[in-house]
C-alpha cells in the first residue's frame, strides 16, 4: 500500500485507498424502515470518509482538529506508518480557507448554505461570491452531490454558542449508517450530552456541505464562542471524530452492530426575536429561564423572551416542543432566536457490511436529483 498526501485547491487530503462503488442511503432507508430491529441488514462498505473543518472560519475546534489530524498522519507516515495499511481513505478538508485566515464565519456569504441544487448549478461570473465558487470546488472534489462518485460519508465539524452538547445533524431519519454512528458515540461517550437532529428537507433543497456525500452529518458541539478555542470542547470533538472513524473501521471489518432505538429531534420551525416594526431592531432577548436550556421541553405559556424594558413574553405555540440553537450568535443575522423540534423514537435494524456476493446481487440503480424531482411531480 502506497501512502500519498495531496494538496489541491486548498484542500488538505490524506488518502489511503481507491474509491468505492455507489450506494444510496435513501433507497436503503426507505426499503428497510419496517424491518425488525433484530434482523441484520447488509450495507455497502464505507471506503472514503471526509472529515471537514472550517466550513465556518471562526468555528475553531474543527479547524484545529483537522490540522492536528493531518499532522498526526504525516508523523505516522514518517515513522513507517505505511506498513499499517487499511482499506479506508480519510480525506481531511479545510473547507473555507479564506474565512479561516480571517477568522470569520464567511467572506461573502454562508458557505454552509451554498450546496442546494440551484446554487451548485447557477451560472458563475467575476462577481460570484467566493463561497459559491468554493462550494463548486468542494462539490467537484467530494461529490458530485447525489452521484455514484460522491464520498461515502461526510462529517462536517461545527461549533455553536448554544448549550447543545454534541449533536449530529442529518437530513435523514432513516439513514442507518448515521444513526448507528450516533449510537456508537453514545456508548463510547456516556458523560457527553448527545442528540440526533433531523432536518426534514428534500435532497434537492439540502443546503450544507455534509449533503454532498452518500451519507453525511454535521457534528455540532457547544457551547463555545466563535473565534475562541475551549479545550474541553476540542477534546470532545476529537473523541467524537475518533469514535466515528473507529465505527467505520469496525463496520468495514465485518462487525455486526445490534439494532435498537434512537431519540430523533426533528426541527419543525424557527422563531425570530421580537423586532421594532420600523427599524427592525430586536426589542427583546431570550428569557433567563430559557437561556442554556437546549432540548428542555418548552410548553405553551412558558417564558420565551424578556423585553429590554423587563416584560416577559411567553411562548404562544399550541404544543410543547424542544428548543435548540437557543440564542445562537451566528443566527442573529438569519432572524433565528431559537429552533423548535419534536422528539420521537426511531427503531433501527442491526447492520453489517455487505459481502462481495451480496454487493453484486444487491446493487441499486442510482437515482439522480432530476429523476427524484420528476417522481415528486408525478406524485
């Protein structure tokens, strides 16, 4: 096995093996949703995994973790690590180098909103925002999105100023790979508050970097101020990434992972701050009784905001929901004070890697975004 480092268009890569065959997690998720938990489901091997940091340039845990992982791999290679070959390619990517250099969330526009079908296919010009051009580069390297050539798994590293612990954020609540990785992290990190967040968005409208892979999630860890490094948050992220990579290696080696249930928080809506009708300035802050209580049930008539004159504004929703991203610093510009979600138990089957015979017998036809759009229109 020959080890190779490649530096291309500001992507930092450590690569160990060739690319795998394609499999659609959505096809598997829909087909297997009614299966018994104790029935073992064979899934395709995960041969290429991307660990991305710095999609937001001031979320520093991912930036420094990717740099540290790359430095560690280089050191291992110099010490003869090429003898410890494995059939797994780990690509380490600094996603937004210009924003990282300036320690800003973004330069022109939010990179993590630039991966929709429309944005990736819009015409480019000399005035195109940097992050849209960068999204094209990342999509070409890690994807193309929703294609057979896309990497098997994308783990995009993020920090939040909200008190959310460690969260995996995914566009699917039936992706057995992502859900099993989450269960593995729960087992290995029992003292870390951990949740699985589901964004109920179509593949065509999925907007973040992790949507480029066949499987993908954002690993969001907080609280940590943007532009700041906290050792405990960094250590938690490092452990989470290492356990994720360990799970992939165990899975590829044939380990059977038992089924079970996962609590999934599905985002249903965002709430903005109260604002002045003329100036559009906010007129209230998150209420002290809600601040830092991410994922604690918010019931109708509970305190939600406190105006700058001291008045308590209460939650007027008709149902109790679970808040998260409470008072996230980066969301002021997006008009989001808090996101609200439902919680439900999702049953997942036992899984293992496919054998070669199963792989050849169970190859799924690839469904492109255009074909999915046509199917949705027919329905």
